C-alpha cells in the first residue's frame, strides 16, 4: 500500500506535469492557459468582480488586474459598472473572447482526454469519488483553526 506522502507527491507531480504540458501546447498555438482559464471562468460563471476572480484563482488582486487589463486590451473582456454599486466594475467575456475559447478549448480537451483516457469509465468514476472525498477532507482542514 502506498504511503499518503507518496500519493500526495504523485498527485501533485501529475498535476504539475499536466499543467505545464497544457501551457506548452497552448503556447505552441499562440494561446495561454492562464488567459483561457480566466475566459472559461467568465464564460461559465458570468460577469464577476476582479476581487472574486482573484479569490477563485487564489491570485493577488494586482495579478488579476494585470491579466484583465491585457484581456480588455485584446477585446476579449469588457469592464462595466455594477448596477448596484457604480464604484465596482464587473468583468464580462466578449464575443471575441468566446471565439478565442472556441479555438483553444479543443487543445485543452484533447490533452485532458489523452491523459484521463487511459482510465476506464469505472476508474474515472472511482477517481472522481476519491477526489470528492479528499476535497471534503480539505474543507474540514480549512475550517479547523491552525494550532
């Protein structure tokens, strides 16, 4: 039986390798994984404040602001005043942003399918269950004060 430390290292290693390969493959096609992830977030969740985006991706607000600036400059997102609080800006994906997702998402999906495709449907279901239980354990750890 594998030790939890070894499993954690293996899981982290697979994640990092998948992330790096996805970044390289997208860069080979003139795309960026970071930009694609942000566009997908906005496409799936709808308009969001920069602070909400920073929290979701666990990024510094300045990092997210710079990313949004670049996407806005390229016409992929737009900032609009929040209807409830005009001091707050909502970031929304544009039609051009959706077009870019249409080009980059197949690259991401092909790589994911190539990696997870080595698992049977039953193995993927079991893995999904295991990851779900691990996520709940992390939730409990996060809710417990350190010390």
